[in-house]
C-alpha cells in the first residue's frame, strides 16, 4: 500500500460528495490515517460520520481558518493525538454570494477580502502553523479550478481567488522545498458538490464539459481522489509546484470540438450529436 504508515489532516470535507472525501477515501485505501476538521456545529454533524467510516472518530477537530486561534488549537490537538504528520489537504474556499453573480466591477472590497482570506491566505497560515509537525518528504495539497486560469461565467471573484491560490502554491513550493515539503494543487473539472451549488448555471457547465472534453465525460470524486493520493504519496516524490489538471482533458481545448452536417456545414458537437 502506497501510504501505509502515513498520517495527515484534511481540512474541508463537507459530505460524501465532496472532492476532499474522494481524496480521503483513496488515501485510506492505501493505508493512511487521517484527521478531519469541521467549520461549525452544522458541518460537524456531517463530518463525524465520515470520520467514523474511515476509522478516524477520535481525530475530528474544529477549525475555522478565519480564526487564527482555531488553527493554533488544531496544531496542538494534532501534535497531542497524532504526533508527526506526513500530509495536509487544504480543501477550503469561500466567496460571499455577491462575488459569484452580477457585474464583476461591482464586487465590494469586503467580499474580495473575505474570499482571499478564506480561499488563499488560509493555505499559508495552515502550512505555517502545522509545519513543525510535518515529516521529511511531506506533502501539501490544495484544490483549484480552471476558472483561476481562464474566464468562466458566474465564477467571478472565486476565479481571482483561485488564480492567487495557484501562484501561492508555486511560491510555497519553492520556499518549502528546502525543508523537504512538496506543495501541489489539483484543478478538478466541475463536480456536483456542495460548493458548486453556489455557482450559477452549473448544470449547463457540467453538460458543456462533458460534451467538449477529449474523454467526453465529467470527472468523478474517485478519479480526483486517486490523483490526490498520488500527489500526497511518495509516488510523486519529485513533483512540486504543479497545477495538476484532473478534468478529462478539458483544459487543453482551445475551442469546442466540431462536426459537419450532410451539407458540409460545420456544427458544434454536443455529446457526439449534431
């Protein structure tokens, strides 16, 4: 098993449909031991059954990343209960509703600050606080999306936050490489998760990606989970600073795939149909 004996913490599991759940599942299957965090009491009720499912009922901790004291408390709890850890998964992002709709230039400074703090700076703060617990050859993984590289309708402020997160991944990778810590990001294709519920016309996004990705399908949380396990394990010991796309190849497309009708007229392919 590729992760036998490895211990880590996953921040941001919301339910069994979340990408972080898929990563946890893949890591557990390969022998890892995982601690989980939750934002508030409402999410605690969702996270505790997941932790129990994975044999981690004793390793569930509160952590609101906008509260530095809770990050410090998480470090103390992990040190007490698990000692040294080998990986961190940062699966946390948030933007106020106003940042995901309307005109982009109308976004308030308050909304911008909140999105950057929770979605980007939290990665820096979590890594800095937990760094003393990280073993040699440890790994940090965060989650991004193609909207941080290209314009995606209705993604708005979150796209800017993901762009900042991707560069933060690269700068952290360089900074922490001397300490034997690798830092990578997975850019997953659209998946119907709790977080995705806040994005307008998300069903259309799913259909569009399925129709125009080279593999003509949408990615699953298990597929992203397997890629996450690879980046957290020693299988990727020489990989750092990467934005690893797990999107059925959608990111390589410069324009939609096309087909021709019986008159030779070019038409946009939609699930292989004219």
